[in-house]
């Protein structure tokens, strides 16, 4: 069974909008090919702190990445570093803050925009710096990384849903349509990923509020989706925390999660 994992983090996507607007992903659920869970994100409900949370299993108040302006490398093992330790290949098509957390900080676009270095934590990367970088271009970047470098772990991190939420707010047609658009883009790739045996997780760092921001404890900014697709998932009801994602992905990759929490109930018994 394949141990390759694709983690899609759709930045700024609220649970309710994922549940109501993403017809392709919900169609996979109807066809018994996916399961949707609701996660409550850690606090503050902000991007850089929660990239760190998702990728290391450490909540912001413990990681020290407590706001978006903290520009430094992570102090903790991540899915990337643990995968590298096990001799696996890592890649990311993501916002530049991910490069700053795990490869090099601060980001130097002329050096880091396209990264290929076997010795780095994220060995292969396409990193973008503008929030309006089109999601469909980002998915093409990801597919380039996947097809050219065959990574064991691939992070895909589009930003347009969050960007649209900051412009129009949570309860807006534009925000909902950005989610619908991401769902359509994903529908062009997920069938191939399933066919090739990837274990796929689609989640978000945080949601969005009607003040066109996020950071606090409102349900619309804290409740986020987790869709799981693949034969190594149990596809049964369970209670999963955002801090469990890192260790659980390690388990899917067949590597030691060390002291990271794992949501065993999310996985098949033999995963
Ligand atoms: Zn945001």
C-alpha cells in the first residue's frame, strides 16, 4: 500500500462553507470515498501560528509562533523534518511563510521562490508571496513538484479563499464562490491522486469572520474542515484535534511520529 501523503491546506476556509459549497469533495463522501470531520483550530486563529500547529502538532502558545509577524525557523520537528530523517522526499507548493518556518528565514525570493536542494527540510518547493496568487496556478506548481520529484510528502497551500474573505467577509457570495472555485480546481487532480494511491487530507488553518478578518474564537473563524481520502483512513466518526494532524500524517507516511499526538481512530488498524 502506498505511503505517500498529500496535505492540502486551503487557507481561511470555514467548516460550514466547506460543507455547503464544495460539491466535488462532498460527492466523494456520498460515494464512500471520503469522510469529512470538523476541527476546532488552535488559537489565535491566524495563519503562520497554525501552519506551525498543523505541521508540527504544537499549538501557537507553546511553539512561540503566536502571530503572523514572527519571522524565524520553527524550533520543533515537523512533518517535513521527520520525513527527511526517515529518508523520505519532501515538497511544498505554499505561501512563503512555510519556507520561512522550515527552510530559511527571512525569505529571499530570488533564492527561495523555486527551491531544489536535497539537504533542505523542504527539498522541493514553489513558494509564492502574494495572497492573490491564483489557486489554479498554485495547483499547477504542486502538480509539477509531484510529477517531477515524486515526493513522499507534498504540502499544497492555496490562499485565494482567505484573500477573498479579507476583501468581502465570511457571509459573502465572493467568499463562498472562492471555496466553490477551489473545489472545482481540486476535482481536476484528486481523481489521479486517488488512482495513484495517495492518502489525501484537505483541511484549513482557520476560518473567517464578518469583519473580514480572523484571530479569535467565533465559530466561523475557528471551525475548519478535514476531508480525508484514501484506503488507510478508517472513515469512521472520531474526535480529531488540529494538533493531531502532524503525528497522524507521520503514521500515514510510515515514519515515527516521536512524541507528536496521533489520532489513531482516524486510521485503519493496520495503518
Ligand atoms: Zn487571513
